[in-house]
C-alpha cells in the first residue's frame, strides 16, 4: 500500500519563517494528486519533506503504514522528477536510466536491462537507448528522466514542476503522456505545479496551497464550481473570477444585491451585510436590455474560439473580464450591457469564506 499521509505537518525556517502550516493531507493509494498554488506558497517544500530532503518542524508523514520522519530519503522507496532533468551527458540513455539501479548493487545485469527496456517501451523511446542527452530534444530528455525514476519501481512518484522547461505545445503533449504513464503504472503520484491548467487537467484531485496553508482538496471540477474561499475562486479558472463589493439586503426568499454598478435580486437566504460577489468571465453574457449591468470596453482580446473583453464600470476603474463568443467584437470605449444568471454567482464573507446558498454538497473541505 502506497498511501501518503501528512498529519499536522509544518515547516519553519529560522525562528519565524513559516513555510508550511499544519497541513493535513491524505494521498490515496494509486492517486494522481496535484499540489498547486502561487510561487512561494509552500508546495515544493511540502514535496521535499515527503521526499526527506527537508526536515519536518512539526507533524508526521507516513508512506504506506510507516512513519518516515526519521527515514533517510534513499530508504523511502520514492522517485523524484525535478524541473532540471540532470542527465549525465557522458552516458547514453540506457546508462542514465540504469545508473541508479547499478549504484544500489541490488540487481543483476539481466534484471536491470529488462527494467530499462520495459520503461523505454512504456515511454516510447526504445530507439533512443544508445543515444546521448545532447542528441535529444527537451521532450525526449524529460522522458529519459521519467524512465530513470520508473525503473526503480517506487512506491511513490514525486514530481516538482517537471514540464516547466518545455514549450507550450510539448507541455500539452507531455501532460497527456504523464497521465497515460501514471494510469498504466498505478503508482501514487504527487505532482507540484504553479500552472492551474496542469492541475485542472491532470489531477484526480488537486490540493491548493496559499501562504503555506491548505485551502481546499477536491476534484478539479469541485474546486472550480464550489471553491472554499475567495482565494481558490480567484486562483482556479482562467481568466480569473470577477469580484465586486456589494451590499446584501434580505427580501423574503431572495436578497437584493447592490454595489459596483450591480443592482439585482437573487434567490437566496443570507444575512444583511457587506459581501464580495464573484462571477466567472464565462458566466457574463451580453444583454440587450440597457437597464442591466453596464460596462465600458477597454480591450478586446481574440482567443480564436472566444473573445476576452476587458472592461470597467462607467463610474469606476475596476477591471471586469467577460468571455464571449468570437463573433462579438465591440469597439474600445463602447458601453455595453452585461447579464448573469443568479445560480452562477458566488458570495464571500469578510473573511473570504464562500457562503453556501442552497442545498449544494459540502465542497470537500476535508481531504
């Protein structure tokens, strides 16, 4: 069993630099979990603590049924893939992939050769085994780095932004390949990235970190549709969610919402007060009724299948983004009317927590 469990794990550098704060997280056996968040949020530090490359200030880490706090990295049976491929230039692909096995002195030549060839076939690079790293493209070098980890037959794969050195097209291709390889191997995988597109497309679940604290752990679509808080709502989704400061007044089974140019009634039960209203760009539509929400066009950004409209309210400078069809091309400076459906909005209280408006299920706050 290769479940990974973090219990109340913290990391403090020096006397007061808190990099990771009381993280509780369970990665299921065979799961592909993505740790995602902005730069400096603690995701790589968390991965390095699992690997044993960073000491733990507080808490416990289990791999399988074993607490590994005091277990050396080489004894944890994990394989780590870094952003830097770190291939030996004077060795062939075959020699690079087999080097760790030969160094361990635990395997015979025949078994090492069989493992390397099996990994090369899985990665679709058997024809590269006798070439040198300088003869390979970036994508091929990445496959070799993966192969070097696969031959070890680890309990857990740890990947720290392994695709960040590749160009956009190759990154997309390698995302698909990594998913296929992980699915074929069934090995528990923890993948670190700052790229929310990678997180949304690759992970069985994603764990979102900010300032060292775990914000939400759930399937990608749950984090998107039911974010725990304003940070998750703004971080997940591209373009980011629009936020408006509004005042809410109860009116029977509905609430009246007013602020930042918005005046509308939404079916909901909430206490009166000041809130943040969130609307995703794709949930803003063009309205024919001029009495609806007004905005002035700053920039139209064609994206092929869609156009992104960057706007601001007539009496303010807040940026608003709307994602509309590619056939809609308003002019810069044009005033347009926007609309949105009541069930597409999110409300956040003064602490940033999302207000649940209906009988929706809990958005999996607990891992």
